[in-house]
């Protein structure tokens, strides 16, 4: 089975994936893969330099995240252009990874849900205020900047509607119980 886990930035989907990994379920991390591919793929590096400008990489080949982020946030067209370069490479990498679970904040926007035949999709959600707090603490940015990152992504309500299962990660609902329930339902559906 191919299973995707999605959710907006700060929803806690990576934490849910760590809980799955503690159960022996390996989860392919699209963000980590994209970073790795942007660091190691000369083809991706050249495409990003052509699109964003040579300043997107330092002289010694290190990706300049602030330059990329500024370009990405400048317009929807810029975001789509970056996606058109990075996402196909990540989808191909996942397809050849041998893994069955995939984590992606932008599962629907990236088109992974269309180019990979997932048997089910799990969406992790959390209240906006909690998401902003998590992003601020994790990335050391302002709440306003964190809100900008949330706002450039698909709404978590739409993600949840397009998913088969939902995990509420609000610090109150028991994650282990929700994960147990989803794994049980997946096992039943896979019989």
C-alpha cells in the first residue's frame, strides 16, 4: 500500500511520522528529500539558478534558503515555477525508494496525489494559533512571518476534506489512539 501523510506547516505531521517510525513504519520525508536533491542534483541546481538567479546558491554550492524563500513568497507564479522543478524529482525519488509511507506538507499542491497512486491519505491538523507557536519556536521567526507561511499553503480544511483520515494534533486529543484507529482501518481495508 502507498499511504500519504499531509498537513500544513506547524500541524505536527513530522511528529506523527516519528510516532509511526517508533512503531517500525518508515516514512519518506519529502522536505528532507527535496533539500537533499537541491543539494546534490546538479540538474536541479542549474534549473534553480536559471529560474531564481545565481544568488540562490553560494559560490561553494550551498543553497541560500532566504533567497529561495523570498522568490517563492513573491508570487503564486514563482511558487509554481519552483514546484515544477523540485516536485517531479522528489516524486521520482520516492517511487524508487521502496518506501510505502510518504510525508508531504504540499501533497495536493505538488501533484504527488495525482502522480503517485496512494491507497489512502492522512491529514494532520491543529488550531492556527498552535501552528504559529510551533513555527515560531522551531524556526525562530516572528508570528507574522509564520502566519505568512501558513497562508501560502492550501488551507488545512481543504486538505482534510481531500484526505481519507484526519489526526487532530492539538495537544489534547491522544495521538496514539488516533494512529491506532487509522492503522486498524487501513489493515481492514487492505484485507
